[in-house]
């Protein structure tokens, strides 16, 4: 049985999260940060992250989010709005989008920037809703990109909600307790969020930043994160058979899995991607959200790669190259803000937070 924890919480630019009522449950390492407004009776799984820094997040009543799932925004572009009675499974991402009442986002599913998901829709396991997609209400969606595969009747929808929520209550997170960070190897201005857990050899260079819910397993070969690089919430890094290297100013999106690979300077690995051992992601390349690579694959510089497995789609235009350059400084600014908020404060905000009306 997952045991209750204490909520990790902090303001962003002086604005704290607002709760319509205390969370019904808060798992170990769960975090709600910045300009987020949550309705009553929220259920927050272990290491779930709701982070509202570069824009607002609004979530209705009866929200349920599973283990290591992430809700975030697109900096100064898109907020995230989630309706009432929405269920999100484990290892899922809801990013800079709108999700209607009574929807289900299943385990490992991803909803991307500017998408609108109609009321009562189900996003099936591991599906990816592409940016700016419009999903009709009352339909099931699967695949990459997510496509309608049939209607959902109210009885099925209610059963799917109940199944996801009852299963999540039984998740055992005892093995996810935080391990000590390797502080001697951490750069003087590196940011490691509360709730990150590290084992083995892990080194962070100056101004590198690692976000809530991440797990870094360095083993004997070691994980090294270069200067100014960012590893976003709930990403997992493994150095098992060889070193894992993230070079300066690279970006690792939310809920990414990296194994024994190298991500070179200025590259971006998109949300919910999985990078196989021996992969080399060359400088200023982009791995699209939800993609996978094959062992030893080379992701060539200057190109967008996407798919399962990833293939080269098109040369990056100047707007995309500019985006790759803009993300690291935005994340360094986020890190400075949250680093100041957490500096010298090791006690987490209790799960029964003050109630505010909105």
C-alpha cells in the first residue's frame, strides 16, 4: 500500500499554489508548484508533478494523477486547463493543453501543446496526442499520433475511471524512497529539485538542473550532466553498461528514459521519448515527443527525428533551431527561482495545505 507523504510545494515569482480543499491523498515526493489552482478532493500519486511556472495550470474537482506523472505548461505560450473528475494514470504527461471533464489519460500516454481533448474521451496507454489536435468527446484514442478507435459509453467510462483509481491506490512505492544525492560532484550553481533520487556516480556541472521526480542511476559508469543542461520532471537516467553523458545546454523533456547514451550540446529529446543504449543524439538535433531509438542509432545534427523507432523526417527550420536555443536559459531561470524558494528549507509543506477559495 502506498503510504501518505508530504507535499513538495513552492511559489513561483511569489505566487503559490491554490487549493480548493486539502488533497485527499498525497504520495511520497508529490509536488505542486507555482501558479497552479487545484479543485477539491485531489489525489496525488507518488512523485507526481504539477508545475505552473511559465504559465498557469487550472485543475477541477476530483482530479486523480498517478505515480511519476507530469502536468506542465508551455512557457508564455499555453496554459494547462483540466476539467472535473479527470483521471491520469502512471508515467503520463499532460502538457500545455486542455482536457475536458471526465476524461481518462492512461499509463504512459502524452497530451501535447495546444491540444484540446473533448469531454469523456479516453487516451489509451502509451498514445501520443499531437500538438494542436482536436479530439472529439466520448471517443477512445490510441496510437502515435492518437486516432479515434471507437466510442465510449457511460458505463464503460465509469468502469475505466474506477479501475484506474482503485489500482493506483494499491501501488507500492516503498522502493522509490529518495536516495542521497552525490553532492561533491554537483556544480556550485546546479539545481537538484527536492524528490530527485540518485544512486551511484552522478556529476552535475555548473548551472545544470534536474527536476522533480527524476531518478538518476549512475552505477559504476556514471551519469554526467553538462553545464546549463536541463533534465525535466520524472525523467529516468540509467548508466548500466556504459556512461550516460548529457552535454552542455542539452534539453531532456519530461518523462524521458535514457540508457547508456550521449546527448550532445544543444540537442533536445522530447517528452516521453525512450533513448536506447549506445544512441548518439548529435548537436542541435530534435527527437520528437513519444519517439524511441534503436541501440547504437545516430540522431544526426540539424534534423527532426520521430517515430517508433525514430526516423529522420525533415531539416530543422530557423524557428525550431531558435526554440532549441531558448529552452536552456528558460530552465536556468526556473531553476534560479525555485532554488531560491527551497534554499535553506528542507521541510516540505504538509499535505493538508491551507484552503483558499477561487
